[in-house]
C-alpha cells in the first residue's frame, strides 16, 4: 500500500496461520517512477524451486478523476460491485459446502483406517507375531517416569528416553510420541507394521510397542554410541577414517536390503545422519521408519507427498512429491559427503550447498581438500576419493544418472570402477506435475536439525 500524502510505502504478509508481518518505507514515488507504469508483482526464492499460490490480488488508485463523470461512475461501480459480491457469495458458499463435506468424509475415512490398523496390530500381537506389547506402566517404570535425566533426544514427534527392562535385564531406548499428535500416531503405526517385519544386521531392532490411554510408544535396542550426527558435528568423539568408511559401507548395506533384498521395496524417505545409529562397536543401525513406504519392486516413483528433512531431499522429489529409490539414494549420497567432510548438508560456513561445494572442488582437482580437517593425516586417500565421488554420483541432480544402491555398494567395496562425473555440477531438469497432483499429497518437511529423528 502506498499513500501519496504521507509518502509511505507499506507491505503486509503472513505465513500460514502465523502472525501478520509488515514493512514500511518513506519514499516519494513521483521522484522514482516514470509517468506511465505497469502495476504487478513477482517473486523468487533463489536457486531452489518453490510453487507459489496467488490467493488474492487487487489494485486501486486515488488519482484525479473527472468530476463530471464521478457520480455516474460511482453508480456503475456500485451496481457492478454488488453483482460481483452476490456471485462471489453464492459460489463461495457452494465451494465451502463441497470442501467441508469432503473434509469431514476424509477425516472419518482416515480415522477408520487408523483404527483398523491399530486393531490389526493388536491381532498380530495376540497371535505372537510382531513385537512384544508393553504396558504404559512398565515403560514408565523403566524410564523413571520419562524423567529429563533419562532423555536421549527430542524431535518433532516427541522424545526418546533411555530405559532398563528388568525382566529382560537389557537397556532400551523408548520413543514416546507427543500425546494427541495425529502425525505421531500415523508414524507409530507405520513403524510397527514395517520395521517389525524387517530383519537385517544394519537395521535397528524393534523390541516392543505400547498404545494405550492415548499414548504411543516404541521400544528399541539401546545404541551406546548414539547417532552419527553427534560424532560428526557435535565434537563428542573423533571418528577415525576406518570407522567412517565402515559406517558408509554399513549404511549402503542397510539401504540395499530395503530397496532390493526384502520381499517388497521399502522407501525410507528420511535418510540422514541423525537417523544412523551406532552400536557399541560402531556398527550402523538405521532407524526411524515413521515416514517409510512400501511398494512393489517393479514400480517407479510413487506420489507420496514431500516428507523428510531439508538438505537431504532430492530436487525432483521436492518439486514432484514422488518418492523413489533414486530419492533415497540421493539422501545416502548427502550423508556420504557428510561422513567424508565432517560438514552438515546445510552448512552456514559455506556459500552454497554441501553437494555443490564438493563438486566444485572435484572439478578443480582439489577433492582431497574437502576431507574433514580434523582427520589430519589419518586418512586413506583412495577411500577418501572413492567415498566422495560415490557421494556426488548418488547426489547427482538428474535422478536418471544416479546409481542404484547396489552399484554404489560395489564401487565402495572396490568391486567396480569409479564413475566419470562431469567437472561442473549439472543443473537439475525434471517435469513439474500439475497442481492437482501436488495438492493430493500432504506435504510435511522438517528443518534440518540435530535433534530431529533421534
């Protein structure tokens, strides 16, 4: 809004349901604008793609008007305005009725589906299939009533607490979802139904679960060495190069099992360093399957909605909402680069993303300079080159040029030659779906955070 009397230019905006924001600036537009101008707007977000939706727009001006025609124009304007207002109210009421009806129906269907899934879980537990079912009282006792002293981490879903099961005499990690969280309930059901069926040395073991009195809890084997991100970014301990390479191979092995070796393909959709757990011997245990999806092996990318963590999401996945093996492989590539460089996927010290930064060094023949400087001389140059090139290959902007996780694993094990990558990072090219396709999928992106997913 611009007021020519006070010479004040103001802009008002809001994000979602957040508070309104505004900026004001004192300026005389007569001094900076020509006699004739075109009124409009534009928006950009830098190098990243974003879909913009225009909710409403209007323009009015208080320029001098011919007095002789003022009354006539006022009458015409009033008639047109009232007519348009009536049409808008009728159409709006019709649209609101249809949307409300669909919303109520959809909510009922979702609730029925969730209740059906919980009943199915209960049936499996009663037959002895799946994880053990614990009572809330048992888990409260094991974690000292979920005391802050026992808390291992906090994420968007809730908290993780260290506990001890007296009857089994083992330490455990108990994930307690936020009470009343619909997303938490959904993730609980997904984890119980998926991870309880998986068996692999590099996947975290689900010991049991609990859903009663509106509480949802998962019981996992306890990981003494926490998550990978602590060791890479928080300075808790210095991981040797041999351990880092071992971790990369273990993570590739876990993803290979999910993508190709189980009876169905499992898309993890949230592969990141904070979801890579480490046991007492620093063996990889991939965890957090709350966003995972099952699909048949022969199927291509599936429209699932965008979920995951910024910095690890493949560009085509962000723009199309279609998860695929390739989008998981992209996330693996980013974690591989984090392991080698000791830098976060979104590093404030870098003027660009981690993938682009490493790719520039690769193109300049300086790839070795990207290695974590804390490593000093404790590196194996051949493995360093291999891991970082694999990271770039997996994080290639074009998903059709990424390797399968099996191909990447073979190169990591030096069973195949390194790929030849372009010296300059390619620009991502992909088809943007129609708005109806995107709106049909629920979006849920979490910011990159050390606390997310542990």
